[in-house]
C-alpha cells in the first residue's frame, strides 16, 4: 500500500465485523509496532492482545461505564451542543463501540512506564498503520486507563510493582464501511510558522493527497 494512502485513510473505524483477525495479520501488527521510534531504544511498553470472549466480557461493562463518565464530564458540552454536526456523528460512533464492545474480534492493550507516551504512542500508531495495510480497521481509546486503571491491570494480570500503567486500548476488526480521507479542520487553521498565530504560508485548505493521486 502507498504510504500516503495508509496515512490519509487510517481513521477511527468503530463499525467492524466479528470475523477474527488472522494470526499472520496479528504478527504483522505487533512486529510493526516494535519497529517504531523508541526513546533511548528502551521500549518502555508492553502489549496485551485480547481475543478471549470471557476477557472481553469482563471489560465491556467497564468500558460502557467509562464512556458514560466521559460524556457526563469532559465531553459534557460536546454532548449538549452536538446536534446534527460532526460531533453528533462522533458521539453516535463512540456509543456504538461501547454498545458492541464484546463483538470486536481483537483488542490490544498498551502499557508503559514512561508517562510522556513518547515511545508507546508511536508504536501503537505503527500497529494501526500495519492493520490498515491489511484492510483491518482500528480505533484507539484511553477511557479504560483513565476511569478503570486498577481493574484493567487486575483483569490482565499486570504486575503492579514494575510500574506499568495503561496507556490505551485499540480495537481491531474488518470494517463494514469504506475507507476514506477523514474530514478534518485544514492544517492551515491549526498550524503556524515561527510564532503562535502567524500564518503558516502554505496552501493547505484541501487535502494534499486524494485517492488516485
């Protein structure tokens, strides 16, 4: 796959089929993850793959509770004002993940001892790009680590004395929808040059890459 196709079309894919992700794809996902840049080459992260239905069912009510707390707290204003905007679509999609948590064929839990995230998140993103290359959709979420870190570590048997903390969880599965370039605010609206607020001086009102380019 062209690198720009992977970069531009790897977006949150929450609506996926229950079909299992083959072992060879899982191997590719994990091997790509560990090739990402790592601070000091120390790889201060660990991954736990979950495909056991009983384990997923333990996490499902925790995830639904965490999302409800997120919507009632930090996302309260978004929930109130979403209406028919992109925010509404996001909320509907996020609720879908919570409502169907048990049906996701593969979960990846990432743990780290580095609170900066400078090693674990590049590794996770590489895992998501590798999944995209195999036609597998993914979604990164942090709510379990925020609202239920102790339970997450207990369920997965993570040793407390070693300093590991949950960084994120990623769902994987074959999407029911189509891949496309995500709609975002243009880079020209969120980027500056030399000084905060100064124009970046580049034509970035439209995506630089489109399918077929």
